C-alpha cells in the first residue's frame, strides 16, 4: 500500500478535529456583553427575535414624596390625595386636615423634602389681567373624603418630574400617581421645564395698544398719500409783454437816434423790440423768425392771425428798409414807431392776476403815457394800414 493516500486521509481527519470546537462555539450564543475574539457583539437569546434598532422597554421608577413640618408650626392630622394622575407640568393637589380651631394661614403649607416639588401659589394679577383673562381656580373634588370637623385646606404643588410618584406623610402612603402627557412612550425622554403662561400686565397691554395705534396711523398715512393728488407744479406766469416793451421803446426815443440821422440803427432796434414783444405776447420764438414764420407759428397755437400779421409786416418792412442802399428818413422811422404803438394798444393785456413789482408797473405806465403824448396817439388817432411790403 502506498503512503500517499494514507497521508492525505490522515491530514483531512486532523483538520476536522481542529475545526469542530470552533463550529460548535459559533453556534452557541454567549452571555450578554461578552465579545468573541473577532470583536462582534453576540445578542442574548431573548433579544434575537426583536427587530434591529428598537429600544429596549424601560419601566419608569416610582418616586416617593415625603413631607416634613417643623415643630414650631401646626402639625397636620391627616393627608388626602384626591387625584390618581396629573398632567406633565400640572398641579398636584393635596388636602391637609388640621385640628379644630386652627385658623387657615399661609404657614399651613407643608413642604416636601425634594427640590423637584415646589409649592404653588397663584400670583396676584391686576384689574386689566382679570378683565382680559379671568383666573380659573383649580376645581378639587372633595366629595369622596369623609366628613370631619377639622380644618381642611387644599394645597397645590408644582411637580418637576415625569416618573410615577407616591406621597408619604408620616405613616400614610398614597396610591401611585401617574404623570400623563409627558412623552410619546416610556422609552423616550422629555424636556422638563416650568410652564410659562403669557401674563397680560398693564405695560404689555399699553405697548401692544401703542403698536396697534402706530400701525393704524402708518396705514392711514400711506392710504392718504396714495390717494392724494399730486401737488400742482409751480409755473410762474411772466408779466405782460407791453410792460417791458413800453420802457424799452421810451428809452429808444430818448436816445435821440433819429435826431442824429442814424435811421438804420433806429429801425434795427425797433424790429428787435417788435420781435421781443411778439415772443412775449403770443409765446412764439419770434426773435429768430421772419414775418411769414411768425404768422404761421401764431396760427398754429390758435391765435387770430390778423393781429400777429400786422406785427409781421412791420418787422419785415423794418428789416428791408434798414438794408436799403438809400437810408430811410426820420419821419418814416417815427411813423413805424407810431404803428408799433398802435398795434400794441389793440392787443395789450392788462396785468390783472400776475403780481408785478410796483416800481416796474409804475415806470411802464408812465412810459406808456409819455409815449402816447409824444407820438400823438390820442383817442381819435387811427392806425393806418401800410400797403408796402404786406405779408400774408
């Protein structure tokens, strides 16, 4: 028999003998908290069937509340619990019996030995808070208690725990009181804090009223500003055109230009005054226009073209004669000034609604009177239409 097959059988048997303890060890669960050499946690048998990630149920502990009263204060005779549960953040109501003849006072308030149970005293509120939010006294049912001649007082305590509790006074022990509404389940935790109700103090009420008043005022101001028409644009109306023209024409005649024989300069100055008057009277750019352009511009603005046409003829005549190789005589130039004054008289607008400086208005009136007398424009003086150089 060859030694090769024998050696292979012997080697396989040795491997099976070494692996058998390891397989058996992997099939048996270990104790809770014991780790295998590979580092994996092995669950106890009672937890193997639970879904992964579920918390283990925890039974809340029941706490005992003990009360102690100093020897210097009246000692209670009995203690009664009139409720079997309380809401989280609610009040625990205890009924204490004192000996007959005892007078109810704030001293009759037994204190517990724990810091998580605080005596509750209803705060004093003002008239405004009592009107807006009347205080509702806690209703404590004493019908289940036996009748007695002792002084019976009800005291309330604020509980700052979520666990079930029992109240102990001397050898008396109350049933277990449960705290409801604190968590969704016994395995979850809850944030414990003292309930804080909104108190309507007079200062808060005054501040709220002031804010509401300011908001209403802002809304009214915005509504008023939105619906208010826009202010009228300040558009100062210039004085009547004849006021400036009268003083300027008088100054032209007082310079004695015609006496010196400079008739071309006189007609040039007179044409400038005529254009300036037409620009101010009819609101057209007459200073840069010829006679036909002045008539067309005035007609486009709705003016009667008959009156601007007279000024246009005078302006064209003065422009033509001042460039004439033969200088016009003084009588012709003076007659043009007369015609200019006559046409102003026919279309002059008195200053009725525009405020003008008194000295300027007085100077214009004096100049007008002097021109009327100097140029011989009386009541019966008519303006003769000129045929030469008429402009349509």
